[in-house]
C-alpha cells in the first residue's frame, strides 16, 4: 500500500492535499481568535506552522511525519493549547501510505503516547473521569482516521487492480481479434491463390483456346471475390471510412455461398459433391461463417495435397447442431506433408464458437475433416 509522491495527481487531489497541509495552521488561528487573551499566540502559530510543514512530507515519510507531529503536539499540550488536527491528519496519512510495519509501529506509539498522557493528567490532579473520557475520545479519532486512510488505500488499490485487469482483458481481446483477422486472411489468400495457381497451370498446359479462356475467367472471378473479402477485412481494421468505401450491412460469407465456393474450384482440381441432409434451420452468423471457413480450408488442403480426387462435402442439419464433413478419396499422388497450421486454425475457429473438430485419415485411405457446431455460438448461449 505504500507508494511515493504522485507528481501526476489530478488538480482536485492536489487542492485537497494543500488544504490538509494548511489545516493545522487555520485551526490554530481560529483557536487564537476564539481563545482567551493569555494564549501563547507566537507558540501556537509557530508550532502549527511547523506541523503544516511536516505534513507536506506525509506521503513519502508517513511514520516520521506522525512522530514529528506528535512531538510538536506535545509542545502545544504543555502550553495548554492542544488542537490535535495535525495528529489526526498524520494518522490518516499513515493508514494510506505507510507500509504494514510502519502502520503497526505508528499505531502502537500513538496509543502509548495517549495512554501516557492520560496517566500524567490524572497524576497531575485532573479528574480521572474527565482525563479518561478526553484521551479515549482522541484515541478513537486517531484509530478512526488511521482506519479511514487504510480503507481508502485498499479501495484505490482495488480500483487500480481492476483497471489493470480491464486493460489486460482489452489487450487479450485485441490479440484474439488480430488472430482471427490473420486467420481470415490466411483462409482467403490460401484458397484463392491455390485455385488461381491451379487454373493458371491448366491454362498454360491446355491446347484449347476455349478452355484457356474459361480458366482465365475463373482466375479473374476468384481474384475479384478474394479482393471483395479482403476489402471487408480491411474495413474492420480501418476506423475512419467514408460511406462510399464501406457498407455496414456487408456480412461475412456463410453456408449459402458454398455452391459458389464449390463452383469456383478449377476443373483440374478435385471433383466435389455437395450433400445437404436435414432442414437448414436458423443458425448464428458466427456458426455459418466458421462452417464456411472449415469447408474452404479443407477443400484448399485437398487441392494442395491430394489433387484431382473425388471429394464430398456433407452438411447434416439438426435442430440443435450442425455437422460438417469434408472427405476425399485416397490420392494416387504422393501426399505432401503440410505444416499443420491450417488444421490448427480450423480447430481454433471451431472451438471459438463452441464446436469441435477432428481431422485424420478416412476408412478408405483418404482424409476426413469433421466439424460439429452448436446451433448457437458459445458467446450467445446461456
């Protein structure tokens, strides 16, 4: 709980500190104005000024300031002009900025000094009841001011901790958002570039002008679609877009675009069959988008690693879940080992919306990707 002086404190806090520093001097002046004419004016003002000066350092040296103030208060008590204001302000400062060991020492010394004062008052001829009541009142205020400072310090520490936790949560959310955007870019570019390379290779090797033109048209269409999706992603990153650059109603691709995705696969690529089973009920947009990306990445992997093989994309709809299976037959060509990042990205994307994903060899020697999604995303359930 201990901390040094805060030079960057807000203006109101600085004003409050200044008023607390001047409080002993102001109370001393008021006591002189209201007190009897024989009060030692110079002594009261001098000691109160010294207490105010000592309180300037209460943040940095809370225990030392308390001890100094107590000694000066003893001078005022000897002059029969005690005010106890600086004593209470120093007690609050000890609770706020003192280290635990300093607080224990300060409390013990303060209470011991009050008890000693009570004994001296009684032995000096003061009525016992009056002395006990007076010292007890000051002791209660002393502990109360210390407790007030201690609780305030705990509250400020808790606020700082909550602010730090909130900042950390925001950083994690931003990092997750960046990871999602990076995954989106990977899916878009990986599929588009793979399809365009396959089409370009087919166009270069074919001898039919019509087939070459068709391949070039598919390349242009794939490029346009990829640019449209990239523009959508970039619009998320850019905060100050004009209405002409950004359509707020634009939504990410969903399952309704699977036919377009399958139709865009080059003729020299895998032979894809799209099968839908069950009634396509309402699904969260996040579920549809994740399922679309799983199919897109799985087909891209088939193109890259298996080649022109028969591939089936199966969608099984149920009332509370969606199952997606992308299975390709065994390839005649040697399978090239990938780095596994595509599968990792798919699994993270599926788990993010509350689903599960498995991938591995199929029963016929091919490869299967199976994803199971809830009808509602994890963020929306409950």
